[in-house]
């Protein structure tokens, strides 16, 4: 199928690429672009994207820009029910194939309904007024999401757990149980794997800032070949990490990066410098988790053809500063050069502003 590049937006191109590979329900497709078009639900966003794609593709068919209609079949099947009438128009004698969503297995709405019902029962029976919602992902869903975000470079993605928490929270608020985002006493948690709900006394969380001064020491040992990690060493010292802005273990972090843990004194971890800041509100924690910062990397390259603005270090070694969303973008920008090392030196955006606010509090 030929690309109609002159008429396709970046969102349409990415959506088309995703739907060629994976069947996605409206909500899960919409969540791939959750940080765009504020005010829409992910379901609305995903359905709108599919309709936009169908309009563009149907125009391409009628303008003879798509030569083989059979090229559309897999794409249409992966779009789901919204595309069924369109499929029957061009393939009237064939059966439409219903395919389960690659991420949620077409269960996201039933998961929301189940979580709402069970958490409402707990809130009523136990008389809980001050609470927040939590979702524990199954290993399979977490693996699917992590691989999808990395492999498809989904910089606007939102995890399924955030959508479920947000939508169920709205429903419970309408029933007289609004979540307390700032100072909750309980967390009502839904286990996605077992569909069970349990409550936990809320642990006060603390915002810290860290630098990674050595390469090869990951933040987490999940899906890592390295034996040690920051999370393992913190747990050995009685501290638990709840959230950290991640970066590949071969990249030093020379700027102050946010790290959310339980409350406690400063700890020393080899390869890292960790400094405690202050207690963090649930609202600010949600902001930090949802933000994707724009990063600035310092890259040491070996080059025979240096570009303007590169800083010579020694002989044919140069420092190059690159603004990017990820190390993968850095490597793409410098694909013709021999990259020796990459360091994160700064980040900007709303995450940086929240971090600056907490750091200023410490200096007051």
C-alpha cells in the first residue's frame, strides 16, 4: 500500500503503522496519543483517529492511489467494529474478522466496571472517605506496554492503569466518594491479573533527586542483564522506590532527576548520588509520573568531519549537545558518527518546573 504522504499527519502515520501491526480497541489506540487533544477520553480519541484514517484511506482508494484492495484487509480487521461496514462495502462476500485488542484483550471496559463495583463496596462497607485508587498491572500487560512504548517510540503514551484509575475515580466521585489526591489515608488497589481489590494504608512518599555517576548501574533490574540496581540497593537499606524517571543504564545522569521513595534519611548507593527533598503530594506525584521531559544529552563522538558547534575535546574527539526525547533519537541524529558515550545533562518542560519548585523549597 502506497503512503499518501502529502495528506497524512504525523498522528495518522503513526496510527496507520500501529494498526498494520496490532489490533487495538478505541481506548488502547487513543492512549497511544493520550497527551494530545486535552479533554477527550482515550476511547473518543482512538475512535476519532480510526474514522480519520478511514476517510483518508477511502479517498486514496477512490483516487486509485491504493492499487490492491486486499492490502487493506489486515488494517481493517485490526481497527475493529468501527471499520466493519467499510469492510463489507469493498469485500461483501467475505466474513469480517473480529480480533481482540493486543493490549487489553477487549477487556478494558469490563475491568473499569469490575473495579468500580468492588471498590464501591469496600468504600461503603468500611466507611472510607480519604482514599486514592491504585492499579497493579499483571506481568503480561506490563511487558506488552513496555515493549510497545519502546519498540514504537510512543512518546505520548499513557499506561492503561492511569486510564482505569482516572475513569473509575470519576465514577466513584459521582457516587459520593471523590478520591483525595493530596492527603489520602488509604489506597484501594485493583489487581488486573486476579481482578481482586484490596486496601492499603497509604505510605507517605518523599521526592528525592539523584545523579547517576557511573555507567552500568540501572535504576531497576527489571528486564536488565546487570546484577545490581539502584532499587535493589535502596531496598537493602530499607528504602523503597515508587517511581523514577528512567534512563538507559549505559547513560550517566549528570542533572538532578526526580526519584519518589518512601520517607527516610539520605542513603549512599555506589554509582549514584541521592539527595532527599521533601514529602510529595499525591497530585504532584501524578504530574511527575505523567510527564515526559525533553532531554538534553552530551554525546562524545569520534569524527573526521566535525560539524559547526561541536566542542573539540582532544584530537578527533568532540562533545555534541543534542536535544531529544530519548537516546534512540540521539543515535538517529548522529547515525553517521561513531558514538562513544552519552550523558544526560539537563531536561526541560513541566517536569523541570515541578522539580525546580521542590528544590527551591529546600533552599528557603
